[in-house]
C-alpha cells in the first residue's frame, strides 16, 4: 500500500497532464497551472520542514559540542534573527501593516542587502578563480584531441577580446575567412551549436523516456525500490 | 499602461483577459517606433494581435498612443464622414479560432491590390465588430498595412459576432463586406500539436515494444557508461579510506525531472554504500528533496539488509539559496574531505565551484547533468561525467531490469529517427538548392516544421 498509492497518484496525475496538453477545453486548459500551484503550496509547507530540520540538526550539534559546533551557533542565530526581523517587520518604515517585508529601510532588507548579498557575491566571485584552474587542467595538450581543444579554446578566448580583432585586422578581404573574429563566429555558431543541439536532442528524448517510465511505473527507484 | 482591454458588449469586465504574451509589448513598442520612422504621420495602436503577410506577429496595447493619420482616423471614423473611395478588402472571413480554449475569433481578409505594405497608399486597416450584420459596429482594433489577420481575444463564447474590415488611406476609407456570424467555442482537441502527439506516440510505442521484446528474452546491446561503471569503484575507495561519500542532488526541486533522475541514481548508490557499510552524506537545497532522499536511502538500506546502518541525520537541508547552499557543501567538503563526490541533477553556476573544491580535496568525482552550459565544467573538473541523456539512462542501466533496459532501446530508436530526419532534411534541402526543384524545398520545409513548435 505504501508504494501502490504513490505509484497510482504519479500514474494518474502524469497521464492526465500529458493528455491535457492536447486538450485546450476547460477544465483541462488550466490543469498544468493548477498542479503547478499545488506543488508550490506543498513546497511552501516544506519550508517549515526544512527550517525545522535545520534547527534540529544544528541544535543537536551545539548541545553535543560536536566538532565545529560554533559554526552551528552562527547558523542558528542567523536563521532565528532573520526569521524574527522578517516576521515582525522590524524597522519597516511604514509599520507592520504598511508595506512588504522587503521594503527598503527595514531590518530584513538590510540583512539581505548588506549581509546576504555580499556573502553570495563572494561565493560567486570564486568562480573566476575556479574557471582559471579548471581551464589550466583541461587545456593541457596531452594527446591529439586535447591539443585540438587547446587550439580551439585559444582562438575563442583571444577572439572574445579586442586582441583577436587587432591580430588579424591587416588581412585582406580575400582572406577574411582567416580572421579570428570570423573563426570564432564559425566555431560558436556552426561547430558548438551543432554539438549543443545533438546533446539537447538526447536530453529531450531522455526526459520523455524517463517521464514515461515514471508515469507507467516501470521506474520506481525514486520510491527507494528497484 | 494597462494591458486589459475593454470588455465587449454583453460581457462583464472581470472576464477581460490580458494579451497572450506580455513580453511582446517591448517588441510592439520597438516595431511601433520603427513604423513611425517609415510613416509620414503617426499611428494610434489598438489592441489585438496582427499578423502580416511576412509572418510577423505584433501585439499592441490599448493606448499605445503612437499617433498617425491612419490611427487618428481609425479612432474617430465612427463620427466623421470620410469618403468611401478607398479599395475595401475584397474578401473577409470570421471564424472561431481552432484548437483553442475559446473566447477567441480569427478574422482574415484578402488585402486589396493597392496594399503594397508599409509606405504604400494603404495606411492600415480598422477592424470593427457587431452583434448583428446590420450593426452597430464598434472599433475593436487596427492592423498594419500588409496584414491579413486579426485575432479578437475579447469575445464571449456562444454569441454570434459579425466583423468588417475598413481599408484606411490618406483621404478615404473602404469598407469590406460583413464577415460572420462567428461563434467562439473551446475545442476538445488541439490539432496544432499533432506533431508532438505523433512523436510521443512513437516513443511510447517503441518503449513498450522493446520492454516486451527484452522481457521475452531479447538481448539488448547497451554500451558501457564509464561514469556508472565507476560507482562501485568510487564507493569502494571511500570505504577503504574510511571517509564519507558525498551526494549532491542538484539545486532544483522534485518537480524537475533531473532531480528525479538524480534521486533514482541515489537509490543505487545508497544500496552500494549499505553493502560496503560506508557512510553517505546528502546535503539538499530543497526540503522536499531532503524528504524524498531520506525515504529513498532508507528503502535502499532496507533492501540491502542493513536498516540499522541508515542515518537520517546524514541527509539534511541547508538552504534554498544557491550560493548559501554552495558555501554549506563546500564547507563540508573542506572539513570532512569526502573520498567520493557525486553530483547528479540540475546545476547552474555552482557546478564548477563544487567540482573544483572536490578536485582540490582529491575526491574521485562523478557528475551527471542535463544542463548543457554546465557540462564543460563538469567534464573539466570531474573524473567521470554523465552527459545529458546518460543521466536519464542511468537508472535503467544500473538496475539492469529488462523493463527499464527496454526504455533505453526505445530512446535510442527515437534518437535514430531524429538523426535520420536531420540527414534527410540536409540532403533534400541541398539537392533542392542545387536543382531549384520546388517540391524538394517543400519536403525539407515540412520536415523542419514537423520537428519545430511552429504549428502551435
């Protein structure tokens, strides 16, 4: 029963939504939106679940004084403080009922704007360094394929800067096809696009196939059973 | 600027609908601006969708307030006496828009020969609607020169509507005959999606056929997927090193099919981990994913005969925020140094941050995603990468069940048909270009349309 009911719900809802795609007549026309709203409702309830889990897990670490427990203190304090200033709309210039919690000037806004955003931007900024280190490893000319990759990457990287334009700008019009901007365009629009499309076709077929397996009930591994 | 149009007669205001796609508004404004550059006067935009013979579709809003001579006349024509000497559209037809949810009537007309497009003597068309052929008629919209169609999306189902189209020139107008009655009604079948239906039916058919074929004893050839073959090795390595195994199911929720595919792989990994008596850690960025992953891992440990080894606290929620989640996972990686990292699901900018951190701690890494933009990062930073469709095939591949393997073969046939279509399309179009034989061009065009969403 524990497996049958979820499988039944998945099968029925999945089939109805697939069929509804071909039926514009009410009530089928709005089913996709309706189910999307149902999911949002469930997901919003799950926030409570997530928040509860966060408190329980980090509370347990703090109480047991597990390794790195001070980090958990920061996490719990950050969570509770944000929740508090958000729920009470503390510092909201228009009062509790005056305006949204995200109004400029409120403590919640300040926490988001001056603590969270810089922290997130810092994490994002790490990407620049990681791109450099990953490229350094990926572009080593270990064999023929890697050498081609290195060459193509070099052309594209150079071509994306003003240097690419300058390096081959002296070429006559009859040799336009050898200019770096032209090569970059062809690499990106023809080679890259063709490869990308092939991957996209595979992904689309994979999505259809996986969806069918889940709807028909062939694939039950998401329920923990093979 | 309001996007809501006034309700038609006999229909309450609350039933009015905004235009189909608000994103078309900027396009309309740009096109309107361009039109102003071409026309001697200015144009008052009216609501409605207008399709030109060139195929362009323009949606303008009420009160667009870009005025031209034609526009002013379109607005004020009801009261002013304008000479009826302009050539009217010779034919007009109004009919219920097919394959829709109702409340929509399509008006089409044949433009007079004098309509030579933008810049010509015809400034545009005024579309009027009435509830009887005798009138009165009200102005409901305007179309550009060269237009042949107007979608009236502001009608009630079940009422008969009559239309007329008026040609507008610099000094005169020409009124067409009456089109209608047209009665809007919702349809039960969307015939615009027949190509999608055929592809879906074929894929379903192939899947079911191969499932039955393999169940009956057929031996399918499934190529080795290195990333999936390495799972046992990766889990074994972590066990030998006495370090945990990290599984990251992406940052999307359970309504994303990639997350579902990731969780199915988690099921197999969890069973292997249970058999090796190793430790699995699953930080999630969505509470629903956490709940599903807990259930999946618990069942997997149970199936492996080690329910006592299941640790619920090792599958936990961090945050919905992308970089907050990355910070949490990276912190764990740097502190605990897992020996093996799996990344299976939907990833965005965090893919490289996670994979490079994993690389820096010397973990063996297996990634799988269907996000094409993130694939190069995973390929560069991970030991094995499941590219696109391999992520979706993983569940079947790992289970080895005939039913599931059949779906991989069905998927392969779909891919073969796609490849064949591309090859035939390229060949047919190339020959058509060389020979100039028109039927071949039409065949190539038909193939292109079949694989596009253009029908819709």
